[in-house]
DNA sequence: CAGCTTTATAGTCGTAACGACTATTACTCG
DNA sequence: CGAGTAATAGTCGTTACGACTATAAAGCTG
C-alpha cells in the first residue's frame, strides 16, 4: 500500500456475495436466486450485488440481505465475512472482486421476491449442485466455516429462534455436521458451559409435538466455547 | 451479483496488505515499512500494494511478500487470507478496498530494502503502536487470528525452521499467547497428537546452548489438532 | 383406556485428557 | 568440580467425555 503513488492500477468492480443458511424441516437450506441473463442464465447463484460508492462491504451485504430475504428487520442478524474471491477470470465479462459473507437465519422467512432477483428461493444445501460463477466453491467454504465455528463458538443459537429447546439446538449441530449426537451428553455439555444458554424464567415449556414437553432456553451471553464442543472425529483418521 | 446488468457501479482500487509475523529473540515481530509520502508520511505501515490486472489477491500478496522480505523462495510459505477491509474512508485519497493476508516466517530473514518501500524493518509487535490507515486494526486482527489458530491447527510449526526442538515450538505458543506453559505437559500434548511433529531420524540433537541437548523434530503431516491445544482460560471469566 | 412410541431429563461408569508437580539426566559456564 | 539450566521421565488427582441405562411425560393407536 505504500506504493500508491508509483504504481499504475486498474479499477475493479467490487461485489458482495451472500451465503445465507437456514434450517427448514430439519435440513440445511440455502438462499439462492435464479439468474435471468447470461452468463449462467438459468443457473442458481448466491444473492449479492455491487458495493455502492459510499458503502463498506458489510453495509452492502446487510442491504442485500434485507432486499433478498424481504425481512423487515435484518439488524439483529449475524453477518460474518467469509473470504474474498478475486481470481481474474471468475466472471467472464469483467474483473470482479467479491467479498463473501455468511449469514444464519433462525426460521425460514417465506421465500419472497423482493430485490432485483428474477426468483429467490430456499433450496436444500447440496454440495453437488453447480452454481453460477465460483459460487459453489463459496458456498462450500461457507459450509466448512460454519461447521468449524459450531465447535468453538456459540454460533449455533443463531440458527434458532429467540427461545428454543435443547433438542432444536442439537438439531443444528447434527444437521450442519451430518452426524448424530448422544442426547444426554449433548445436554450435559451445553448446560455445564457457562453462558451458552440460559433457561427462560417463566418455566415455560414447549409442548405440542409428541413426546415429553421440553424446557425453553435462550442464548446466553457467552460467545466462545471453552472447552469446545468437538465434532466426533472422522473414522479413518485417528483422533 | 445477479444485478450486474441493472446497477451502475463504481470502480474501486484493490490492494493487498500483509501482516508478516516472525519470532526474533523470543519476541513477536512484524514486518513494517515506513511511509515516505502523505498521507501518514513517516508512519509505519503494513507492506502491500495494488493487485495487478491479471492477478488474484493471493498472487499479488505472494509477489509483495517476496518483494518486501527479499526472500528468494517464498513459495513454501503459508499465506492466509485474513479479511477484507472496505470502509469508505479508510484511505483519504480514494476508495481503496484492501484484502489482508497473514504470513508466518520461521527465522528473521535480515531486514532488506527490496521492493519499493522507503524502508522496511522488523519491529516488535506492539498493539499500541499507531500505524498508517487502519493498519493497526488489521495487525490486531491478524494477531487474534494467529493466536486462535494455534489452538486447533498445527500452524505453530510455520514459525519454526524445518527442524526444531520442542522448546522452540513451545516458545511460539508462549510468545504469541503471552503466557507460560508447563513444559512437561506441553511436551506430552505435542507428542501424543499423531502427526503434529515427527522425530528427525538420525537421532540428531541440538546442543550448543546451556542445558541438556534437545531432540530435533519436523512438522508432521497433520494439519489440524484434535483435540485442540487450548490456551489457559483467562482469569476473571470462568472456563 | 391400555399400551406403544416418542422425546426430554436424570444419572452412572469407565477412560482419556489435562493441570500441577517431582525427579532425573545431560549439558555449559564459571 | 559444583552451580545453573534446560530436556526428559513419570506420578497423581480432577475434569471432561463417550457409552449407556433409567425414568418421566407427552401423543398416538387401537
């Protein structure tokens, strides 16, 4: 950066891309938009758009998130920078550098049509689905990152509504990691980690489904998990 | 990104900034360059520069790293993307979006003057030192990230020469974290983690200093630490 | 309504991991 | 040759965790 005044430089277009994840019906879903124009017309792509002249990438990402999801209040949502993608040919038309973000939503805010997208929909997360540009790689990176952050942060509550049961919280881990966890052990771990969750005062319980009604919890004030909640080590590689 | 063809967009300058860390004489050092021109003339700044038209940010970062350190072979070094900084006013002259990278060097490759910088030097890491632009924040973010990655990755060996003693490896942790660790326990943890380090075959030992000569090890083929090597929990916040 | 299924919650037991220590070995330095 | 220093070996008690059993409280099914 000290070389400003000597180097010639080329201007780039700067965009943001959003990997917005949620849990619908026990399966991980992603917010995708269908491209109407070439290149990649008809292909699914991550929502996103240009960073405006007076915006930071974070601001632009939050604006796009509101536009694409149609949510009235996006201010409380966690929006985390993932990484920046800058391969010279990632867009065939021009030089585009894209800052990717990850967001996690509690409940499926119904599809929506807002924003400028031809069509925006929640689709099940499928690592094999080819997306426009390098978006499949961005999405895979986002999935990896979220999976890793579940281990040592309290991020999982971001997938849950304000009040949730431990079963719902466990579903977050199981769905994102693609494993099943032992329920009593999960419960013990979460409850003995100070600040991870706190019981809802009114002794409120959630009933309605089958089985014994579950106690309700809220996210606590802790932000990191010490010690972490490790996912079971993969078979084939010793721990 | 689907909005290309409708939105007008503003071109940005894209740069890379490098937080290059090393251990000199048991203290964490950073590679800094002294700015010759306004703004921030005379201030220390992170090395970096513009991304050229046909480069990715990663390529540009590696090029800059070679130029600034004067190292002949930079290809083996770990260069990791940290985060992108895009506040509209981070550079008073123009709109600059900067992709920041972190690199870790084993041994202090002597200062150097290569590249276009007025002066490049290793200075002790000091969170209080004001740097040009938002570079003090970038540097702080890099330090945080490296500290966190030491816990669950084998990154620490990147600070060490190809063959190192367990004492040197422990120094990496102690220096970056700013704590002291129990030597036998550290040793046990490192040696019982498969693939973290492997002994150098020839039963080579490093002598020369005071004390008993230490056995030499190399980095193993593992890349992540399962279970992690947690830093001691801060006092004041219960674990 | 009885009994099955389902889900939440309580608790046990054995082991692995880890923090805090002590002891011993093998060097250099004065 | 001792004193100091750093590496290595090993012990002990506690915590954390995986695997598992048991009980409680709901809905469902006939």
